[in-house]
C-alpha cells in the first residue's frame, strides 16, 4: 500500500526572479534572517531586507498576475525593508512594506506605489493583518467593529490601522487610476509622501516591561473596574520580549496623553524647533529644515500594563494568534512553546524541546471522533473542524499537530530541511456554488524545490 502523503502540492514558484534571492545558489536560502515572506491565496511575496528587493509571485492561475520585481527606492534615512504583509480588503489586494525607520509603504500587485507615510520613528518589527469572523464583530458595548485591521509592531510601541480607512484609500487610488494613467512614481517630498492624505491610526507605548520583539492586538476587552461605560473601546495587547517573556496591556481609545506621550508631543517638537533655529543660523539650510519640520509625531494613547512574566534567562521570540484571538502560541529562547489564554492571561500549556520553532494555528477534521453536522457528504460546516496548533521544528525536520487546548498530538509529519511554514492573512474565498466551510490552513514552502504545498485538513 502506498504511503499516504499529508501534503498536497499547490504549485511551483520556481522562476528566474528567485535567483536574486539566492535560490539554487546556497542551501537553506529560505532560512536567511534577511528574507521575509508573506502568503495570500492568490500570491506569494518574498523580500530581502539588505538587498531592498521585493518579488511578487502568482500561485493561483485564475488570478491575473505575473511575476513582478520591485526595488523600493528607499533612502538611507528611510532605512531598509524590515516587514511585509498582504492587505486583502474585499475585492482589493495590496502589499504592505515596513521599513527600519518606521515608514509604511503600500504597493499594488503590479508593483505600483499606492501610499507612503511615516508611522512612528523606529524599526517596524512586524506587520499583522487580521480579519475577524462575523461572530466576533460586535464589541462589549455593542458597537460595530471593522472586519479587518492592521497591527504594526515596534520595539516599544504598537500601532493600529482600521481596515475601513485602508480600504477607503484603496478605493480612492483605484478611482484615480481609472480616471487617468497612474505614473507609478514615488510621491515627491513636496507632497509629504502622502498624495491621498495620511491614514489615521492609533499608537500606544508598550515598553513598561522593556522592549518587545513581537506583539499582537488580540481583541477587545472590558473597561477597567469602577469606570463608567462610554463609547470608547479598549483593546488587549500581548507582547513578548527579552526582558519580559510575556506582557499584557489594556489599550484605550482615549486620546489623553500619558507622560511619555506628553514628552513626545511637547518636548520633542520644541527641541527640534530649537535645533532647527540653530541649524539655520549656522548652515543657512532653510529649505531642508522646513521639510523636516513637517513630519509630526503621533502622540501615544493611554496604555495600562496588566501583567507580565519575567523568567530569566528565558526570552520571548515569536507569537502566533488563534483566529478568535483567545489563544496565543509563544516560542522562547529555551526551546519551549507556551500556550497563553489571552482572556485569563495565564499560560495553560507548555511544550519543551522545540528550538527555533515556528507555530501556526489551523483547523482540522479529526476522523476518529467526527460527528459531521453536514447534510451532504461533500460539504462541511464550522463544527466539523477542531482548532489545532502546528509546531514546525526545523532542527528535527518535522511538523507536529496538537489539538487545542489540552488534546493529544494528532500527527507528526516529516518535512525537508530548509522549508518554512506560512499562512495567508485571509482565507481563500469559497466557491459561490458551494456552502462548504473554508478552514484555516497551513502551507509549506520547500526551499530546495520551490514547491508550495498545503497540509491536509483531514487527520485520522
């Protein structure tokens, strides 16, 4: 009997553009820390930070897209590419780039620059686009919540863009592109790099327990005790870092500035103004100073620390969030994986022996205890799937699937060395002729063969 394969090949992304990233020239090129990857059901984006190079590759033949190479013209002051993420909004798709100097750039799938603005001074560590399911689109006060959001992580801060604001900018760009030929040039400095205006955002400082290396806004939380109900919402943010393995914060929409925000909004601009005056007197560079003074710093909103876990010499490394945001899988420097309940803010499970591991949540049909609620054999509902955690251990060359929260290990799959696991920021749209539920899946990109595969959603 032939041995069952738990992977289904999707496509091969092998092309001449990958040679620019080192494919076929050195073993383990996908494991290069300078290489960044982002997956969408229609396309794969690969970027190299030190080369300032971006490659967009099609993976869906029905999607009109061809391999595109982009070299963002970043100056020394703007830094280099430090994070990438796909931004799907309804029928629109764009790619977000974050730089080591705090700039956000939005590109179309054809390589046109849509938008550019400075978010916050500092290195952008992560860009995280998150879509919310219909059952969690109402917050604790009953107000409507956007179905998408973009979270930007800095070493000591986190920013949030509302999905509706980004979608509105996409629409304006499409209307402008339809009315005239888009010249695809970089916006000039005279336009302040924002031809369609700045996208409004919220910014919080989360460095109470030290800088972080990863963070996420996990959802909406109730207001503090003894505080009157109001129209403003509170978010919960979880961060991981070197000083505190896990930290939690309550983020308020209140624009009341904290001490740090007051310093940044009052003292720093005054200092820049004084330095600018001295510079004009000495160097007579009035034009240059005028341009620099136009960049305004976004003040911090109120962030209240809730709890933290300090366990030296353990250091937090990466974090993956479940679809509902109620669970977070955190890897640390001691080869452990911690499962955090983001509502109770307690660690509910721990695995050992997974150095340099990567984790992603997925949904799987477990055949041995399946109680299908589907009326047709070919259709499956949400209740047919169980939430699982996929742990990729590159040193062992395996992927393990564990059932959440306290379930057993369901599957161990061997995978080639030099491979990485990926997950789209949005699920692929189900066929209009089918009402079958589309589960959350995990994909594997093989660095040697450039083959993209998907892990089976049926286990047992």
